[in-house]
């Protein structure tokens, strides 16, 4: 219930005005969103962590905004080391205006990363964008085989999606939005996550295990061993500001760990989804609203 309310608030301009004006909200933003992206990437790289960078923004309303997002990503590439990844939301590239526009814009970023040792991963968003996501990914993959895609385990057909994506770079996560008919119980989502993990780990692609859940991290490690994958044949991914000690612990035992680093002014919907994931953050959030 609370989760749904927060996800709904992530799309409300009025809630955005209230939340953004609070001083304590800014403290939460500092925890989850990088201020200076160059410094954040350097600090993570020094700790032997890989990065995927998200230039915050979604739901653009015209072509000019979508083009600005492309320019921001292309400019960002000069600040990233080889081995980095960029995470891109197709709604920021104009998916809701036209699928072709989002495809063209994503292709421009794919062309720009080529030759730099940087990869691109397409984030998964609201349920009504998933068909567009799949279709854009399938087209891009013909020319850029290493373009990655996210699968949300809360979708009932997540396992079938993973099977169809054999050979691809696939980031598996639980799912941060809401979707009609999707799994809602934590137990069902976890089961679906494990079904997907089994398919990805036994397949021919590159699994990216995006979770902070200790049990799922253990299961992923065991499945990697069972399927003869060494530490270079899959990676863990976690969000900036979430379980940093665990990120370092895994990297310290030789695992590849990539941190998802969001930056930019358009942080509001991203922050609301982080709040929806973690009830303990809500007390902090409630105080931030009361203190206005
Ligand atoms: P779960 O929510 O059960 O959390 C497990 C534990 O992790 C918690 O008990 C807590 O200790 C810690 N934790 C989790 N979230 C926290 C938070 N916000 N603050 C503090 N602690 C927290 N979703 C999506 O729909 N589309 C996408 O493209 C992506 N992309 C993506 C990339 C990466 C790298 C990650 C890690 C996650 C995503 N997600 C996403 C978000 C994902 O779907 C999911 O909502 C979150 O990862 C939280 O789920 P967990 O698997 O961590 O488990």
C-alpha cells in the first residue's frame, strides 16, 4: 500500500514540489545521488568497483528534451573510464513520443560508446514501456551485440523473457515500479528471481545480478559455481549509497561489483522509488516533510 503510494507520488508534480523544498530531503538525495560524477566515479574505481552511470531524467515531453538527454550522455562518456557502463531510460530518449525516436537516440549513444570500452544498458521502467524496451533492445542488438537490458523479476513472464534473451547482457532486478498482474509478495518475487537466475547462469549470456538481498547474492554465487562461471563471467550490481560495505566485501573476495551511480538535477522520481523499497527510510522521509 505504502509502496504504491510512493510510486504514485513519484509521478506527481505537487508531491515533487513539497518533497524537493525540504532540507532533510536533500540529505537523502546526497545519500542516493552523486553530486560530482567525476569524483564519485574516481572514488568507486579506487575501491575496485565498476560503475554504471545514470544521467537522471525520464518522461520527456518533446524531441528537444530527448536530444538534450542524448547530448548529456555523449558528453558524460569523456568522464568515464574503460569498463564503465551507462544506464539509459528509453522514456528519457522519447519512447512515449515515438518508439523510432527512442531507438534513433539510443543508437546514437550506442555509436558513441563504441570503441571506448564502455557499454550501454537499457533500464526497465513502467509496465507500459516494456514492449517498446524489448523491441528497441532487439533492434540495437543486431549492430551492438553487447547492449544490455534489464529484466524485472516481479513480471510473471520474467523467466521466459530471460530464456528469450539467451546470449545477451541481462541485468536481473526485482522491479521498482508497479505492474498489473505482477507478483507483489516478496516470496513470489524472490522465487521468480531465482528461476531467472538459474536460466541466466546456465545460459550463454552475461548475467548482471542487481540486488542487495543477501540470500539472493548467495544463491547467485552458488549458481555461478554450479554452472562453471568464474568471477569474470557474471557480475553483481548495487545502487550508489546502498550497502556500500557489502559492495566492498564482494569486490574484496574477487567478485566483479558494479555500482549504479545516478547523477543530475532530475532526482525526484529516482529518490521516491528508493524510498518505496526501504520502509526504514520512511521515518527519515516523514521527518523531512514535517520539518518544512
Ligand atoms: P530488497 O528490496 O529486498 O532489499 C534487500 C536489502 O537491501 C534490504 O533489506 C536493505 O538492507 C537493502 N536495501 C534495498 N533497497 C534499499 C534502499 N533503497 N535503501 C537502503 N537499503 C536498501 N528496477 C527497475 O524496475 N528497473 C531497473 O532498470 C532497475 N535497475 C536497477 C539497477 C541496479 C544496479 C539495482 C541494484 C537495482 C535496480 N532496480 C531497477 C531496482 C530493483 O528493482 C529493486 O527495486 C531494488 O534493487 C531493491 O531490491 P533488492 O533486490 O535490493 O531487494
